[in-house]
């Protein structure tokens, strides 16, 4: 379990993964330290609850350790860990959905009819905004979407997953993914425009 | 371009999720439809905004504490080697009394260090040794909070892993429970 020669802080992710596969816990700790914020951030963006996000990211790291032998380096270690935490978040959101009663609005959104009635936003609501300010507004707007719409948007826009892959992970049809993504984008356009209007007021 | 299906096709065109043939056809349709062009422009603006990324978010726990929880979970999942005592009554005695006596010993050591160095992080320079292999411990040190916590647990009793057997803390009460 000890690695006397390896200088963990300066070692690459690949080297640390190799050492961790051989049982070097310190190597795994270094990987946790490097990627913990990213993994937590993804969990938080999906579940929007600090405590749940901490628990889910912790669970992801334990699973990461258990499945480390399966990691072949096809993607980066950070991407591989992000996929694990996304799957855990999706399970969590499914559990939540089973427990809650669907509102009429959510059902309408799921049916894909609401977005057709929204007028097109013609101006660019984020023009000339500083990057930090823009990110803040995006976060505010994301917080107002339903879990389903936020998730599909995150997976497509921030994780670069294709429709087919999102459908597989969310256990729904490609048509549903397209509908949810369309609604999420249209709603984001409206929310971002509203945030700009509020600022002027 | 008012049907939902055609709107989704515009989106698929934007996301490059169409065959080359369908994309060429869609390009022609968009060129001749102002409504479709407006919708495509809105979707592009939203994508451009999202390209700015997400707000930076940091895990609200220290590296040491977060790792101590992961390490504990990993240890819990690891198989414990079967151990059959030669004398059953000795096994019972070890199971029941050694963790307690070890805990007491550790508490005594920790208390001694706390008394002798109350302001400099009690367990920072001290060393503790557990008398039994059946008792495990986790130590978490938060320099900022000037606080040290020691978890003791019975390796044979999985239920005991779930909660601290005893806890020693110097400095302020923690929010680690």
C-alpha cells in the first residue's frame, strides 16, 4: 500500500491511476484532491442541493475506487469520474421524481407543448456581459428549470453528449431528449432576457 | 415552420444531429422561412451564452475531512479476513473488552496531550497506538479550526463503523457529524 518513490503531487493523473490500481491509497487521495471540486460542481449543478451534492460526490469517489480496474484511459480520469457522478445524480433524480407529484406545468412541459407558445427572443440577452456575470446569470436561469430540462441541457451543452447517449443515460427516447432540450433552450432564452430586463428596471 | 416536429428539426440541424442530405434540405427551408431563421438565431444565441460555462463551485469541505470519509467507506467495503479464535471465550473477551479498553487508552492519551498542549493542536505531534488489530481509527486534523477528531471503531462489527465509537476534539465543536 505504500509507494516510497512516487512523488504524488507532481505525478500525472495517468501515473496516479496506475499506482492507485496497485493499491496506493495516497495516489488515489491525490486524484480526489485534484478533481473533487469538478465532481462536486457537476453533482451540485444537477441536484441543486449542497448536502446531496457532497454525498453524491463522495459516493462517486468510492465507486471510482472500486471500479478503477475498469478504467482503461479511453477518456481522461476527470471525464470518467464525471460520468460516474452523473449516473449517481440521475439515479437520485429518478428517486426524487418517484416521490413527488407532477404539477400540471411539468406535465405540459413533458408533453412538449409549452415551448411552441413562447415568442421568439429576438435580441441577444447576454451581449456585452462579462464572463463572470454571464455565468452567474446562467446559473440563476438553470436553477429555474425542472430537473429533467436542466439535466438534458447540462449533458448536451456542458458534457458534450449526443442525443443518443443522453437518451441512454436518462432512460428515455431520443424524441423526449429533443423535446426536453428544445424546451430547456427556449426557456433559458426567456429567463436570460428577463434577467436583463430586471437589471434595467 | 410552426409544427413542433419542424422546430425540433431546426434544433437537430443546429446540433449537427442530421444526415448530410437532411441538413442540406433543412438549410434550404431555413433560407426561405423568416420564422425558422428567427428561431435558429434564438437557439444559437442561447448556445453562445451557455458556452461561457458554469459558475465555479468548490466542495465545501476540507481536503482532509472529505478524504477521511471516502477512506472510511472504502475500508468498510474491503473484505475483512476471517478470524477464528482458538479459544471462543478469548474471542468474546477481545471483541467485548479490547475495543473498550483501547478506546479508554486512546482517550486517556488524547486527554493527556490536550492538557499539556491545549493551544497547539493536541494530536499534531503526539502518537497513539492501538493495542488491538480489531480496533481501527481515523484521525482528522483541521489546522484552520485548530481541531483534531479521532474515530475509533470495531473492525469486526460493521454496524459500529457507521458511527463514531468515541470522539476526541480540541478547539471548537465541529460540524462534521
